[in-house]
C-alpha cells in the first residue's frame, strides 16, 4: 500500500490512465488484501546467556539443565510451555530427571512447577508422590472441566527401568497449580511398558491422550510395538480431584506375527518422530526397526499416517533422509499438517551412504495432500545463527502455526542442549524456500538384499534350469555352466549373510526372516559338497542304486533351496519397507521363473511323447560323472 501512496504523490506528472490504475490498486488493497506466504525462519527464545546472577554471571539453576529425551507440551490456556523429564549431562545435574518446568511465553522466563532435587529433579525422587525420573516418555495436555492438565506416561529410567504408569498435573492460571496425581485408568486393553514411541495430545482443547509404538525389553522377547491407544479423560471429573477418571481404548492392535509382514502397514519401531493431528489422526516418520521380534532398517525413512476414525494406515511419499530421534509437531490452524526437524543417521552402523541433513532443513508433512515438502528455513534474524543440528529433542505446537523446540543432543558430539527455539512461518512457507526432497540412501540392509536377490532370484534358478532342461550328451558345456553359476551364487550369499550380523540388523533372530535365513544358508553351504562327493558312473556300467539316490537327493535339495529362497527374499522385501516398484520387480521376476519352469517342463513332456522312446534325462547322466 505504501508503494501505491508513493505513486500517487508522483501521479500529476504521470498519465491519467496510470493515475486511475493506481487509485484502483489502492482501493482493492483495502477491499481484498492479498494473502502472502510467510518466511520460514528460526528465532532463539532462551538459553543460558539469558540468565544472570547478582554478580552478572549466568545462573545455571534458572532454566532446565541440558538434556535429551525430555517431553514438552503447549498450554494454550496459559500461553506457556511445559517440560518434563529427560536425561541430563551437566555438572552437578546429570542423570534422569523428574522435575516439571514451565516457560511463560509472555514473560519469557522459566519457572519450576514441581521439583524433587535441587530445583531440577535429578535422579532422586518419584514414587507414590511424583513420577519416577525418566526419559523418552509420552506427554501432552488435556482439558478436564475446562482446566489444563499435563499428562505423562511410560518411559525409560535408571537401571534400564521401563514404565507404564500414568501421571497428571493440574496447570492452573498463573502460578496456581496442583500436585501430581497418579491416574488409575480403566480399560481392558492397555499399552504395556515401553519407551520411544509415538503419542501425545492434539493442539487445543482435547480429552484424549495417545500412546503407541515404542520398544520394550520387559517381555519374554524384546519387542518393537506398532499398536496405538488413546486414554480418554472424563470431563466431568474435577481436575483438583485426587482420582481423575480415564479409560484406555485400543485404536490399533499389535499383530501377533513377528515384524508384521504387511506391505501396506508400518512395521513395529521406536525412536521415530511423530505428531498427533487433531483427535482423528497421527503422523510418524523414521525410527528404528532393528531387534525384537521385528527387524529391518535402523534408521528408516518411511513415513505413515494413521486415521483414528477408520483405523487405517496410509503410507506417505519418501522425502526426508533416514533418521532416528527426529521430532515432529502439529502446525496449529492447519488441517493435518506437521513439522519435522532433526534426528540422526549415525546412531546405528547400518547406513553406508546417505545425505547429511543440513542445518537449515525443515520438512512439512501434509496428510490430506499425501505429500512432504522440504524447505530451507532462514536463521535467527538478529543472531544470524541456526539451531545446532540435534537429535532426541522435543517439539510442541504453539498459537498461530508456530512451533517450539527444546533441548536434545548435538549431532557434532558437543553434548546435550537446553536452548529454546521458535519456528515461524510453518503455516504457509514461501515457495521460494522449498528445496525439493533429499537424495536416495544406501544401507547394509540394502546391500544384503541386493546380493541375496541376485543369488536366489537370478543365479540359483538359472543354474537349476540349465541342469534340468539343457543337458546334452554331446557337450559338457551345460555341466560347466551349471557348476560355475551355482558356485557364484553361493559366493554371493557369504558376504550378505555375514554383514547382516556385523551391523546388528539381526541381533535377536526370532522373526521368520532371520530363522529361515540361517537355515537356508546352511542348506546352501552343504549343496556344493553334495555335488562334489557324488558317486561317479563307470564307463559301460549302469548306474548304481546309490547313484540313483544321489541324483534324486541332489535335485530335490537344489529345488528346495530355490523354493525357500523365493520365500526368504519375499520376507526380506517386507522387512526393508521398499517403495512399490521394488515389489513389482521382485514379484514379476518370481512369476517369470515359475512360468519358465512350467513351460520347460511341458515342452520336455511333449518332446518325450513325440519321440515315443520313453527315454529319460537320466540317459545323459554320464556327462556328470
């Protein structure tokens, strides 16, 4: 508008047409303002330098200690952030935490709501009066009788302890707060002990608290979950009551078979980024599927959207690099959109080649449009710095589409963090900041699958086909080709089999792919020795009974290896969570081999019937002496 006014000052010297056009633009700017995209940028809100003692030095006790694995939620009624737990790494304040902190966004200051050790709940405290110190928990804020109540559950603590308890803390207006209350929730289906899963609460007024996925060692076999539950609070209960009423409801159950071999559903995992998108949906990205009754990439780059109403999962397109310990937050005012920031690929040893996510990277998932977009955010406009690249941090949505981020561990190894950042412009980022999705990545699980796929999908079937249908009494070429191809296939399986144990992708071989793989590799190793120690046929002599048995046994053993190999590769494709083209290629290849075997067998039968000599391919066995 100011540009138009400036033009009007110059209008007497301009043409009448231009002058009238300027007037029209000015009027239209008042009638229908044009919505403009926002600049996606970071702003640093608070860190240790914002605190001072009487002597002018930074005061370490005026803000939470450095930590990762904490949980943060936004209290809309009080325009504040609430942070609980985590594990710290700072002088005099290390270990798991159970203090509850509030950051007042109006006053720009931290304060302690509940403390159990030196103002910051170090490893002591907890029990019947407060939650035990823990990290990698679930938390959020629900509304009960019109008041904000901070809720937390599950998590991981000292001594590898795991939890499944639920705690609530009333957040009154201003400094008026209640104490901790353990919630004795009802319900026939409850989430067991776990940590590092997806969950929390929706932005704004809600009575539901979500818990799902995660990892546990408390069961007979280590388990990665994908089940999802919601805890619904009774709104008629007074938040000051010592007995809050709530009920667990299972939204998605845990499949009974290992790693849930299903191409249209996410596998069990932990350490993924996630956000609750209103009371009807949840989105998650990445995580770790290694160990437990599962198995698979760690980190992974797949992302999924769960519709609570239809109880169905939808896979979102690839965009972000593989990562664990990333963090997500809903974008308030936007229908089912969430921000993803941070994470690491270096926490495991599976990745061979992957792009490092840059410090300016911010990704936004749109579950309605079924897409991801990757942006280059601007740094703090005053400090001209970006947040340190980090993982195991926590994020929460705020008013007007902003997102808050706290803590974590620096990717460069410099230690834990406690800075608080604000991300603006996520509601409608400037399209010029969009950078396109990240480049492909390659891991040892992919190399393992490639080698095994070539061995069992190409080499072994080819060698079998040659020996079964292309033997000729006039040449030994078929025999040489058969031996060379099969031995090459065996050599392909050795590094593929060994590497998967070295990188820990099968630390607990309790799922079908691992069990079948060990058994199949044993069969593969034995088969060359069976071929080498065959009973030879002497010139002019008929085949002995031992020779006949050996021929039958060698063929059956080989056919069993190929058949089991088809099954094993298919199970492996399930595990690596590939894009659909990989499924298409593998299923087409397997189908072509089955058709080829059938056609060759039919052609052989036709030839025999036409020749009417009743000859059998055993007549040519002297070539395989």
